[in-house]
């Protein structure tokens, strides 16, 4: 027996003697103390636990935060033998017997292990047990819990860290009224878990690892009122037996749609929300089916549920159709409606004004358009209105400004216009002055007009804590008046692109500010000294990008313990990097690029464990990059390093490369990309990639970049760089690097852009670089490289620009032919010699040339008379003009400098119908083709396999049928493919690029099979790989088909050229 146990036994013995001696007086007073046995049971339970030393992270992320204010102490501090256990914290006793009947240790700051032989269940009359929000890590729920079968009515062990299997003994608790096992780490709930309590009203199995079909025994719980199965892995259909729960009030099945077979809601399941299906119209008040793979059209009569108060169908992207109309005659108590992140389309019907009980309406991230109906003003109780990320147009209706109950208003990312003012004395009637309950306003990314005085706005809206006006068209001024009210609880201020001229002094009073974005304004002068005071230690993002700031950066950030983003790019700041940033241990992004800073490399930043992006480009940094002995593993989390356009010298930072762990491992890409963000604000960067500066508005965590170009680095490229396998961009150009190109660079399997130009590199180009499958941009020019340029794969796509300025390089694509001893043997069947009995390329070229000449003449003659029908928009492929912002590879990219070689066609999100024309396949230099979200039918043309340069192909959300052409698998450069949400059938092609795509590219095609989908193909669909798969061509020669194709292509090209020349002007030679 341990010393602690001996001491505890000794104290309990004394306590037993004291209790015995005082029993007579207790009887006289008719009061009952806790029995010795139950006191012992509680103290033995306490013995294995300690108090958590709460970190700020724990306090911040749990509902216990309000409990753990100043003066709060661990729950069990007064548990000792000197007092009656009925007086202990969390203990409730029966006054008549002294038995412990309640134990509430929730948020008790308890840490430790609950052992199988715990004495916790030696309380025979315990009715209520609440252990929620403690840390019993690696503990398993003891089977002894079944000993409380005759007493326990309420059990809550949520958020406790329990693991393992839930014991079947829990089914013996037949008196349970409430059971909450949520948010633990159970490996499995037993299939024979039979909760037999006929009085059970609440069952919460949220995030408990439930898998498979819904447990059928649940449907026998006739008293059940609340059923919460959120965040599990349930599959199959919702059984109709759920209608057997006559008292069910709350049902949550959200976040059970993680796979293609998970909770697929077919049309008959969609009737779940209709009383004719479930017969629960008299009981159900709250229905939550968010993220459950709902499919089909939203039912027209969804608002006919007479008693439903809460409806959440959000995050079901396959749920489509118009916003249902509301019956005027029906009395609808609906208070909370969330249809966000669905595919609802069309306009909001005027009848929405009949939902007069609505308190919260969220239809953000849909495909709605048109103007906002005036009837929204009828929703007098509306407090939360979220309409962001749609295509709404026109003015905000005046009626919206009469909703005095409005608390949160989100209209961002639409196309809304019109004048909006702050005060009633402005030029328009649309003013915010009367909406005094507003706490949140987001009008960003619209086309409003107005001049807002910030101080007046803050004074008129005393509860406002979030204001986002970035890029909404409104100009903001500030009088910097000394006397005006500012809500001290203000949390987020974003005034990017609002024509601000000075720093608003108002922000100094925002002591709880978490995010400040004043980027892209005209703020002049120094950064104020008091900037370190704002937000106290809560500020997480400071963005002052693209202003006219001068002077030095104040060294006042030591108290910003929550800071994650420090972004001052594009100013005229001087001096050094403030060393107080090394106190900001949460920093993820530091962007000080495009200033006039003069400093050595701040090696002390290596002590920031979470730093993911460090951008110091285009400054006056100097000296060598020296590692600090103070940090053993610096920059382990770094994903983006841009030191370009500075004066760094000496060798490349080899020791730092060794520590870039975040760049080493190739992680399988998720279906949905993950972006660097803080408080739902995404970080953006401008990077030199593929020969052009690209603006990336949302920086993905998968985007790994090292840019050390335009410095004075010397020495050799270290082999260790080859360990950075997940690097996407490597730019070492414009330095003084010598030696050979390391073979190890071929290990960077994910690289897309490699620039080693303008150095002094020697030797041959490693053949292994030709194996880099994703390499799109290569620049080895202006070096001293020699020998034969490697051939094959990606290298066959690069032109002379990639290799120029190396006089001793030879071979295609350079005009320098290699001398005989440098000639490398051609692979079989890959030569310039003519076939013995086939047609030669000369014939094909002749056909192409003749066709081109004929086409030019025909084009000129036809266009001189009248515009042919095929030049109308339904054949728009004959001409195209790309703007600066395009959807490429599933994300909107801004191209500040548009490369002439970047050819793009984007006709997405329209109403085009009919088939995709074969002629599209002749646009061979096309990089991006996006025809998604239309009504296209027919098969995917085999001709698309001819677009040899294509990198991004999106045909999703159409009505395409048939099989996927095998020819698409031969598109060498194809990085992004989306064929989802069509009616495609058959086997998914395998090989080459198709092996790199995941289920996201093919989802929503129920009759597709084969990898990467889980649907296996039936045997008759397995196609054998045929040797020399062809159409009966001659054995070793070209056929007349090729010649005719050349002639036809030439004719088509000529007609297009004729049209273009006529559009520009009649050429002189006519």
C-alpha cells in the first residue's frame, strides 16, 4: 500500500471515530451527514485525479471559459475529511438520508485516469452524474456503471476523452432519462447496445464513432424527445421507423455524409421533412440534416410543416431547385432556416415575407440571383440575415433598414449597387442609423456608393463589434474626433480599398480587436506608436498592405501573444525587422515584402514554431544567411520562403533546408483544399511562378514555395534541396551559383515551376529531370550548360526559351544539332526516318499548308459578303478574349501580367445546351477549358484528347452521358479534372494523369466505376489492354486519314485567320 493510501486510510479512520461520536447529536437535530462508506468512495475516486493546469488554449476553446474567470478554483479543493461530504463542491445529498444522489463535476479542472475498479460507482443511490469537460485521457468507461441501474437517471460524460468500447452494461440503466456520451473517442459502440429505458428523453451520441446504419433499437424509445447523432459515419437511408418516435422534438443527423454511399438521401428520403412520411407533424420542432449528401430538388411544400421551428439543410451541394414559395394561408412557426451552401437557384420569392416568425435566415453560398425582395421587410423578428456569395443585383430595399431587430447582416460577395449612408441626413434613405442592435455588418465585394464617416458610424451603432467594408465601393473618412463612442468589445475591422487617408484613432479604443485590415488604401506617414496597444493581446491579424507608410516599423509587439498574421507588404518602410515579433509565438505569416527595409537575415524568426510563410522580397536585406545556434530546429513549419530581390550573399542556407519539414512529405491532396487562414480570413500572396507574377487570393497549405532569386548567392546548389519533395515552386535564378544541376532535384516530385536561369551552372542537364511529371515551367537559360538536352515526357513540351544562352547545349528545341558522339539513340518508333511503305510527314504538312491557304481564301470570300452563322456565340470557340481574373484548376486566380501563351476558355455558369463540338479539340494550345454548370448533353468528344497543352478541364454539373474517352488519359499536362455531377457511365480510364485524380473528379456519376471511386466494375466492363489499339491502320505507315485531317485542320485554321484579318482590317496584299 502506498504512503498516500496509508495516510488516507488513517484519516478516514479518524473521520469514522468522529462520525460515530457525533451520531447521537445528529439524530437529535434530525440531520443526516454523508455516510462513511460514501465519503470513502468519493475520496478514493479523488485520489487518482489531479487538477489541470489550464492553458489559455483550453480556456478559450471550451464552454467552461465563463466558469474559469478570476478566483475560480478546481472543483475538488474542499474535498477533505474535516467536512461533511454533502457540503463538498459538486456533491448533492438527500437531506433525509444523507445519501449522495447527485455528482456534478463538469468543468471541474480534473485530470487523470478512471480505473476499472473505481469507487465512483459505489454510491448506490446516485441519480445524476455529470463529468463533462474534464480530461480522463485514455480512460475507458468502466463496466461497473451498471451497478447504478436502480438509481441513475441522468448521465453526462461528454468531452471527457474516454476511449475504447462503451460497455454493454450501460444498457442496464433502465431508469435513464438523459444520456450524453458525445465528443469522446470511443472506438466503437457495441452493435448490441440496447438502451432499454422507457423513460429516456435525451440521447446524445454526437461524434462517438457510430458507423453503419442507424441502431434500430433507438426506435423503441417511445419517450425520446431529443436525438443527436451529429458527426458520425452513419450510412444508408434514414429508416421510416423513425416515425415511431411520437414525442421526438429535436433530430440532428448532420455531418454524416463523408462518403459516396453515406446517407444518400433519395427522393423518398427527401420526404423525411414532410409529415406524410414521418407522421411527426405534431412533435418535431427542430430538424438538422446539414452535410448529409442530400440529393434532388428541394420539395415545394417544405414550408407546410405546421410545427417546425428549426430547419437546417445546409452544406448539401447536390440539393437544387428554386427557393420554394410560401403559402400565405399557412401559419408557419419557422424561426431558424439554413439552406446555405446548397445549389438553390433563381430569385428569392416575394412570398418569403410570409415567414413572419423568422429570426435567422441563411441562404449564403448558393446560386441565387435577381434583386432582394421588399417583402424581407415584413420579417419583423429577423435578427440574422446571411445572403453572401450569391449573384444578387440592384439596390438594397429600403424596407431592410426598418428591421430594428437585425443583429447580423452579411451581404458580401454579390453584385449589389446603390447609395448607402450612415446617418438619416445623408443623400439616400438607405441608412444604418436606426439599426442600433447591429453587431455585425459585412458589405464587402459589392458595388455600393457612399461616403461614410467612421466615427459617426461607430457612435450610432453602439453594439457593433464587426465591420467589413473591403472592396464594396464605399469611401471611408475619419475626423479622428476625440469624443465619440467606440464599443470596447469591437473585434474585427476590415476597411481594405476604402480610400482611407489616415489611421483611424478610433481603433486605439478597440481593446478587444482581433483583426485589423486597412490594406490597399492611401494611408500616409508613420505607423503610430500606439499600434501596440490595440487589441491588447487578442489581435490575430494586422494587414497594412499597399499603403504609403514610411519610417520604421515600431518595435511594440511583445504583448501580441495571439498574433498570427503580420502583413505590411507594399509600403515604403525602412529600418530593421522588429525583434519583438519573436514574442509572437503563434505567428503563421510574416509578409514585409516590397519595402525599403535594410537588415541582415532575421535568423531569430526561426524560433517561431508555427511560422508557415516568410516573405521579405524586394527590400535591401544584405549579408549571408547565417543559422542561429539558439534554435535546434528552426523554420520547421515553413511552407513559403520568398527572399527574392535583395542583396543576400554567400552560400544558399543549406542548414535551413534541412529543417523545412513541412516541405518534405508529399501529403495526399484532400478533396477540398485547405487554406491558410485566421478567423475565416484567408492569406494571399504574390509569387513569381512560371515566368509571371501571380496573385493567389487564398494560399493553400499545399502550396510550397522557395524563391531566392535576384540575390548574390554563390556556390553550388545543395543536394539537400531534393528532400523538399512537396515543393511546387523553386526559383534560384539571377544569382552566381556554380557547379552542376543536382540529380537530386528529380526527387521533388510535386514541382511545377523550376527556374535556375541567369547563373553560372555547368555540366549536363540531368536526364532524371525529364521524369518530373508535373513540371510545367522550366528555365535553365543563361548558364554554361553543355551536352544534349534530355528528351521525353515534360521536356518535349519546353521551347527554346527554357534553354537559350547556353552555347554548348544542343538538340531539340535548340537549333544547334548535336555532333555524332553526342547523339543519343532514339527510342524505337521515334525517329525522323520515313516508313518504308507509309506516307511521310511531308505529305501531311503539304495537306495542312494547302488547306490553310484554301481556308484563308474561303474565309476572306465568305466574310467579305456576310458574317456566317457559325460565328455566332453558339460557336464561340472561333474567338476568345481572356480577362485578368480566371478560374484555373478549381480556384480564381488573378493574373497581373497575362502571358500570351496562357490561352483560356471559360463559359461556365451559363445556360448553354447541346453537345460539345468536336472542333474544340483543334484548340491544341488551350490551357484551361471550363464548361461547367451548364446544360450540355451528349458524350465527351474523343477530340478533347487532342488538346495536348491543357492543364485544367472542368465539365462538371452538366448532363453529359456515355463513357469517359480513354484519350483523355494521354493528356500529359492535365493537372485538374472535374467531370463530376453528370450521367457518365462505365469504367474510369487508368494510367498516366488519371492515376493522380481522386474521387472528387468523378463524383455524382452513379454509374461510373473503378478507381478512385469505391464502386467496383462488373466483369464485362473490364477492358483488356489491346496491343497497338488502333482502327486497322497500316502496320507501320500513316494513313490517308492523317493527310485528310491535316488538310481539314489547315482549312479550318485558314478560315479563322481570314476572319481575324478581316476583323482587324483588309490586308494590303488583297
